[in-house]
C-alpha cells in the first residue's frame, strides 16, 4: 500500500495588473478569464500573457502578489501603508456607562450595586440577542468594557444565577432564561 504524500504545487500562474484599477492579480495559465476582485473587470488570459510574470505554485503566486501590491501601495502613498481597519481600536464612548473617578465617593454602595446591576442586565440582553449561549469570559469582557470591577462581575453572575435569569451550562458557559 502506498503512503499518502504531499505533492508540491507546480501549477503555473500568471501575475498581472488589472487594466482598469491597477490591482495585482494572479490566474492559472489554463484559465480563460479572470475577474478583478476590486473593479470587477473581466480579463482575457490570452491577452495578458505577453505582459504577465509566471510563478509556479499557488503559495508563491499569492506571496508575490502581496509583495507587488505592497510596492504599488508604497509608490502611490509615498510611504508604508497602514492596513488596520478603522474599528480596530474601539473605545467605549457611551457616557452613561462610564464611571467617573469620584462616583464611588458620591454614591453609596447600594446605589453603586444597583448601577452595576442595571448595566450588567443590559450586557446580558446584548449577549442574548447575539448568542444562544456564551462563555463566562465573554460576560467578563463586556462588563470590563463598561468599567464594572471584577469582584462586582463575579457577584452579579452569582446573583443572576440565583435569580434563575442566568443559567449555567457545562464548561463555564451560560444562557439567558427566556
């Protein structure tokens, strides 16, 4: 019986730029057409043969296209591009949920617990709309976004489990009673 082995991809690919938008693309030499992912222009593979670079294998082709696209971006932008999405670093600006430094001094512990409880209930509502069940760490992450201290998070989880609104499942997962 023969052993299964990985076979190196030696398929030839053409690397070329889109005639309309200038984006770098790759296509198998056997294909007849290639549609640009950016501007949706169709390219006839026979017409790009003369100006295309040939690379063997999908991984080298994809790597080379990334390199060429990066060089193009450097030329166009005049420097190294920043490819982060604009929502990578979200900061919670919802003022109603942000505690001021002096809030602990201004309100009593019961009022503060009610405040945290209201926020926590909203968090559970948000999570229940997105997930049927969710892990404990997701509750903790959301609560920390709203500046609820860790000891309060633990207390609130226990409180809502006792109230039978938060139902514990296996492996620190929870679901909301409907």
